[in-house]
C-alpha cells in the first residue's frame, strides 16, 4: 500500500501563504505542471516583446553602439563630399607634378583639354560603331515616346511650379537655408505656438508623431507638389482632411529628437525631388 502511494505521480500543486502564529491561510494558488510552464513561457514572451518595443519604437535605440542616427548619416554625406574633393585635389597635384617633371626634362607640358579630348576619343573608339548607332536610335525612340506625355518637357515642368502662388507657411527668420545634398529643406525660427499654415490647397496625407521629427504633417497638392511641416507642438489637422492655402494646420514647437529649439522644419517636393522653397515663396 505504501509502495503504491510512493509511485503515484503528483500532478496538482498548491502554493499557499500562511500566517506563522495562527496558521491561518491568507492566500493560495493551485496549479499543475502544464499551467506552470505556460505561465512562465508567457511571462518570458511578454518581457521580450516589451523590451523589443521599447528599443524599436523609442529613442533608446540610438544608444545602441553602432546604430546610425541622423547625425551619423549627415557625417557620412560630408565625408563622401570631402573624399571626392580630395580626389580632385590629388588629381590636380599629380598633373602638376607630371608637368613639372616634363618641363624640367625639356618636354611639352600636358594640357587639361588635351587629356579630356584623348579620354573621349579612347572611350568612343573602344566601342563598336554599330552598337553606338543602335543605342542612339533606341534613345531617340524613347525620348520621342516620353515627349508624347510631356514627361521630358523641362519648360512646362518649371512653369507649373513657378506660375503658382504659394502662401507663406510661417512668418519668421530662416535659421538654416536650403542645401541640395546636406540640408534639402529650410528651418524657420519663430516663437513657440506660432500658427503654421498650409502653403497651397491640398489634402493631408500624413499627420502624426515621429521619434526624430516630432509632430509631423504632410500635404499633397496639385501638380505633384508635396509640402512637409515637422517639429510642431500641436497638429490641428488629421490624415484625410482637405485644407485651403493659409489654413492653420499646426503650432510651432520643439518636438522630436533632432531639434534644438522652437522652429519649423519645412520641405517642398516637386515630382519626387526636394526643391528650394525660397525660390517660390517670399519668406
């Protein structure tokens, strides 16, 4: 009888909290092996998901060693431009040293225009004339087909945006101007809670929060024009709203991680390319 009780498998357990003096049971929890394992695994999964969410959707991820932030990207662009400039300088010094040695030896110095001409002739002569003619005919046919839809008409494209009247989004001081490579937008400094207005009639295609740019709103306008307003304190419009030029859409603020003061980060895009807003708007 005792052997049977000894070999009997225990499946149910109870965890109890009992007062030491009176032996009164204060709290008890009954569980099985399976429920205990499920509970432990669930807790581990929830903790892992919580840690992942904190790292993925908060600025904490920028503290991870090796994570590229906006400053790193800007530094990479500046370094690439610097490397290209250094390569040009090295090429000029090599040409200078070569000409200096040729002059010392009594030879004719090399001219830059002759180098360009020789490189062009070498590249052309190395290719088959028949292939070049075929590529030229294909290029002409593609250009002709594109012109049917006014895709390559530069004059029409420039007149569309230049002929439009833009409303000034914010009255303030331009603290940082437009740079096509490093800073393809402008920053306008103004007091906090100044009203930000839509520059053209359009539709709100995004209105929400971003960790780096804070409260951001984007407007889609006619003729493939998009305007973007970042680092706002409050957004006054939501996605899908129709707005008119001069309509208040946000209030100036200092939201997001990539900001050092109250200002408006303003972008103007035309046919998928960032353009200089100061060329079309009188700030």
